[in-house]
């Protein structure tokens, strides 16, 4: 499952990271209650399962907007106001009856990109989503950083414009408040997809500033970006971001840090969510040097399990 402020998606992914079937719907932001919103997700799950009766579902992995409590037992996505402390994992267990694991959507993306995407074979990198909101996941020495409650890597709340716009988290000048799709729409008065060249360049610059800060802090040289804003703005966005990274990442170990488009494209969130699930039951590992708790390709995968 991919749970975000713009859309909900469900898919079947096998142990090799292949997306077998999927469906999505716009997130019903006007749903009257948490229960009503979950019913939409439940219907989506059944839609996918009904189309693929030959596959055995053995685990459910979820990438959700955050923040959340440790283990993802309660989620409070900033862009889904109906869910505050919502017991998403328990509700999904009731629907599917299998082991269910919930993690931050950008951390899930990080696992997916290290599995079969642009960071495959790399042990130190940042993966980020620049979409309705902005989130990130950091892998160091082959290990996905977790943090006390599983919220490590939340690059969207680095301060990139001191004293800037008020963020939903309560601070001012967060990357999410300045460069997310929702903030671009608020700033320009029109959908983020219609932003002009000046806005695209500013967005890329601010994202690059955040990436450079992470590179300086965490001693890594690769970042990959997914999401409708990053991938939708394409080369002008990445060029502006790279220029800011080059300007701000000046330490010997961070100089030369690159920002690349995520390799999994639109499939990334669901493949990443699947990586969360497969990793949890010990059925996946990194494609490069194995590290405990990592995620990667596994040879000899049965084709009928997801």
C-alpha cells in the first residue's frame, strides 16, 4: 500500500520487486471520518485481490505519510487530517489476515531504490519524495536509519528558508513548506504542475539545499528523488538542485554529491512498500553486499507469491 495526501494505491509485488498488478484512487480528503477514509483503501485492496486470485498474499508492506509511532502502529500523516493516531496496521490486519508492516513512505522508497532502482548496489544514499509533501529515507553502511520512533530521514522538515512560510508541523521555513506541491500551489495560486520556470528553479534550489545539508551531515554522495514535483519538473528542477548542491556541499567527503531521478519512476512507492514487507519477514536482502535488515534481490523467486 502507498498512502499519501494525493492518492492511495495498492499493488501486488513479488520477491524480485516486480509489480504484478496495481490500482489507485485519489485520496478522499473530504471523507467525513477516519473510518470512511479507510473504507476507500479497503475497497481498493479488494479490487486488486479480486483481479489476481492466483497469487498468495503472504505479507503486507505499507508506505505511509508521517509522522507515526514506532512500528507504524499509529499514523498521523500531515496531509491526511482525518487520520490522527489512526491504527492503520491493525485495520489492515483485519482486512488481509497476514503480517502487516507500516513505515514512512519515503523510507519505503529508499528501500525500493536500493533494491532495484537508482541506488542498487550503493550502501550510502538519501532517497526522497518531492510531491504533495516532502519526505526522505537515509541508508548508511547498508542500513536504513530508523530513529527512536521510526521517523529518521524526514528531510521535509529541514529549515531551508529561516523565518519562511509556516509549515503544518508548526515551524517556519521547512523544505516541505517551501517546495512541496501543496506549498507551490499556495504560493502561486495554481496547481504545482503549472509552475513557471522561476518557481521550478526555486523549488530545485531549495531541494538541493536540503540534500547538501544531509550530505554534509551523513557523509554520503548520492541522493535520488521521486514524486510528482521532482519527476514532473524534470531537467530544470534537477539542474537547479545540482547547482545548489555543488555550492553548499563543499567538504572533502560531500563534494561531488549527485542528485538523480529515482530509477523506479511511478512504480517506486509500491515497490518500496513491498520491500518493507519482504524485509520484515526475512525474505529479502540487499543486492550488493548483504547487510542484516536490508533489502535486495533474491534468486529463485516463486512467481505466485506476493
